[in-house]
C-alpha cells in the first residue's frame, strides 16, 4: 500500500474528475452516445439483440440534432447505428440501466468506473518494465489518465471504456505470459472477451501470435510447443468470439461476420476522403488531418464542435514534443547499452500494438474523413511508457541543459521568422520560454523532492480537465 499510494491517488482524482464529466456534460454530447444508449435500452426492455437495418442512421437528422444541441423536442431514439457492435459492454450495462432507471449521468458513471480499472491496468503494464521501481509507473499513468479527451470518452455511454480496459488487461497478461507467469488458457479467455467488445481492439489477435513467437524465440522451444500455445490461446478466444460471429452470419448472411458490411450499407452520407481531396486538395486534407488529430487527441469535445483556445493546444504541443524528445534519448541509450530480454520483448509487443492502431487509423481515414484522435487510444500504453521514460529523462541535469539550449534555438528561429513576417508570436515565445526555464529548474530539484514536481504536473493536468469542462464544454454545449 505504501508503494502504491501514488497510483491510488491518481485513480481517486480520475474518478472525481470523470464523475464531474459524467454528471455535468450535457446529454448526448459525447460522440455516438445516443446510439450506444439505445443499444442498452433495447436490451433493458427485454428485446433481442438489435439488428442493423435501413433508417438506423440519418445524417441530416444527426446534423440537425448536433447543430441544435439535442433539444428535448427532437428524440434520439431513431439513432441506432451502433447496433452492429459486439454485445459485451451492453450486456454489462443493462443491469445498471435497470438499477438507475436509464438515468444517463449514472449510466455514464458505469463507464467511468470501468475506465478506472483501465487506469490501474496501465500502471500494472508499466510496472512490468521496471518492477523494482514502482514509482516509475505513476508518472506515465497520470499523464494518460488526465488527457481531457480520454476522460471525456470514459465518461460517456459507449463501449470504448470496456474495450480499452480489456485490451490493456490482455496486454498486461501477455507481458506476464512472456515471463511464463500467465497461462495461455487465461490469455485466450481474456482475448475472447476482447473479441466480444469492439472490433477496433481486434489488434489483440495478431498480438497473440506475436507473444507466442517472442517467447518461442527467447526460450528456444520446438515448433510444436508454439503450435500448442497458439491452440491453447485460440480455442477459448475463437469459441467466445465465434458465438457472436455465428449470430451475425445468421442475421446478415455470409461473409458479414462482424455486421460491418450491413453497417456500411446503412451508414451513408459520412464525409469521404476522396470527395474532400477533390474539393479542397491533398495539402488541405493532410494538414487538416494532422491538426485535427492532435487537437482531438488532447481535447476536441462534443461531436468535434468544441475546440479549445489555440494557446492551450500550443502548450500541449510543446509538452508532447518534450515527451518525445526525452523518450527518444532514453530509448536511444537503451538500444546502445542493450535491454533486458523482458524489456525488449515487452517494448516490441507494445510497439506493435501501437503500430497496428496507427495503421488502422490511417486506413480508415483513407476512406472517411474521421480525424478523431480518440481512435488512437488503444496505443496509450506505449504513450504512457514514453511519458514515464521521457519526463524522467528530461529531469536529468545534462539533458535538461541540452533541452534548454534546443528550446532557446527554436525560440530564436520562431522570433526571427515572426519579425520577418511582421507578426511576432508572443504567446509561442512565452510558452517556449516557460519550458526553457522549467527544464533546468526541475533538474535542480533534489531527487528526494522530485515527487513534488511530478505531483504538481499531475495536479495541473487534472485542473486542465476541469477547465475544459467548465470553461468550454458546458458554456458551448449547455
């Protein structure tokens, strides 16, 4: 308990902030929330699993609802375009619906609690890399737990919280499996639950094969051992997933095992990438994609309509850049000096998971204009690891001095460019200056007091969440 109190503190603050989002965010102002809610309501009313059909998605009506902020006289029961989703989240949420009589804020709290389990699992994942240093994990976990967009999504009625939590549970078990501390049958059972939750986390399927390969390679096992391991993992996973796939084939026909073919037929009118590029050009598409993805990763709320002040995004961009900068130094040193096999294989597993997430995100956006950073959240374990390593490395005096010089050089370039352009970017220079001063100042803090700096950072991120809620979401959507 003494070693884990920072993680417990992070969890408590997350639950408080997440509870505020669940209770205060105006009704239906979480992406796709009405459709997810209607899925739960269908099950709660004792009906069969819903079937995706024509009329479940109405782009024009959805635009009317969002533009008018979901007025009470416009019902949301017509929005049922999430009916193709696997059932596990909705089955678990149904008793909660009965208990709270469908009251939206309390149903949201169910998702907040599930997300809290995910926060704990992030800590367990990071602990696998440096188990002898339990304090290492809480820095990375805190940064991820207080990403405003993450909190906003965890505080909505949707299957994201359960999907991420089960994926991270599986990743933690897979890291333990690499050390022969988890049975392949357990790994397969959790994988089956993942398959019953959301298709966006089906990345766990190839990751299962990767985990077996990594252990087979390191232990020098025969091929038949690897085949048995894959069988032990695959049997429970495919048995559980197959229950839903067989139902879909019986309803939608072969080969629509996920209901996605029917979904594509029903959901018409979404902005398409080819049309956007033809209208505005490739440069406008890619620049907008990068900007919107970054903004919506950190916080672009409602149905992507609530944008934060540009100075906040600028500060978050500098913060993100510093994390990548510090992590790059740390991983470069690790590659040069060598890593323990456990750490190397764990990094390969998390890196591959993040890579699959990125490929799926890019592939989806090649068809539809969906630059929503929340689709990258399955990669958060790797980003949490980068935050922990990167920020810790930045606090070392030598790199802090190099960082300050690098920030000074950037500030000079930005300032000169601004002067030549006739518009001096004072806020950019101020934020770069603040980062320039902060880096060596933190490095000068004695190591025994460094935890106070970390605590201050996490409190600042939690305060940013509250600011986003009461400074932007409520005023603009209420």
